[in-house]
C-alpha cells in the first residue's frame, strides 16, 4: 500500500497524559507509561505518530507530562504540551494554539492506520463544528471476531468509540465546554442524560433514537453542529486499555505485517 498522502489541513493531537500515577498495564510491561509499551519493536506512541505523519499531517502535538514520553515525543518532532485537568482540558489547551481543524486521538490507538484518518477527515460533513468516529457492532465483529468492546445501544444498532475526534468549526470551543461538563458529571449520569432534553430522551426510551440523531440533538442544545462518522473499518474501534487488548493488538499487527 502507498502511504504517500497530500498534506492534510490543520493539526493533530495525541493524548498521552496519565489518568493515574500507576497504570497496571504499563507496570506489567515494565515501562513508566502505557504509550511506551512496545509492539513489534515500536512504542505505541511511535506507531500513532507515524500513522498521523503518513496520513499527511505536518504539525502534530502530544499532550504529555511523563519525562520519557516527553523525550520520545520531542525526538519524533512533535510539539509537546503539558496536559491539563482531564482530556477535554488538554484538548482545549492545544486547540487554543492550533485552531481548527484539529484531529484528536490517543496514544493507545496502536492499530491506527493512515487511511482511517484520511477517511474520517473526508467523511466528516464540511459544515460540522465537531465530529466523532464510531464503529457499528457488525463491522467491529466482522473485522475482529470475539473482541469485547463497550457498546452504545441506539435504534440504529450498537456502536463503539474509535478514539478519534475532529474539531472542525467555530463551535468547536463550545463542544469542548460541553465535554468538560460531561467529565465533571461522570458520577452523576442523570445530569448527563438531562442534557439531551425531554423529547430526545423519550425517543431514546422507546428505542427510536439513532446515535446520529442523539449527537445532533445534543449539539443543537449547545449551539453547535455535532456529527457522528461511521468507521469504514471495524478494527478502528480497538485500542489498548487492558492486557487482553494488548494481546489482541499484537496479534492483529502481526497478521497485518505478515500480509503486507
């Protein structure tokens, strides 16, 4: 496959902050941070960065504070920005510098392919303020039989997040404010649900709300255009959070490289 691509507009951000002082997965692999775990000779951070370079990005930020991660990111030529409180805060810090469009992904997206990034950028509606990539369950199970994911259940099927977001328009800053509020309410789910409005909640309760409709409704209530983009490849839903994920990622990458 030819990875050569014309340069994409805007910037990309890799979130590589720490959610806790000790990550069990990192500890099990003998490294200080999950993004330093090696898969077939490359750290996960290197793999994600390389995919973004091959996708066509010239300006790539890394949000990180752990010393080894910072040094690696700098060696890769990335712009290192210290993380803020929570993922939304870290994205907001970079967005103030980069502006739109800004593609956001995570350092544990070890299977990331350049074409997934280019397809997402292409498939996101031109007029949206923010877009998120999700994969429908049938596509995920077709690409990765037996994988265990967290599913969002809507009228149009079950969906899994793909750790890829696009801040694309003037309303993207408001989207970050909504994200921050949702993070703050993560232990009060009734408040998160309440943001959808009664009509949308009723549609969801009777099984008539699609994922795209729900995201658009949430966007409208906050004065922005929010869209869901369906992943073309179900494998895009696989990230590395648990030991089983790491075993799976290593197997899939070995299969991929054996086929090339």
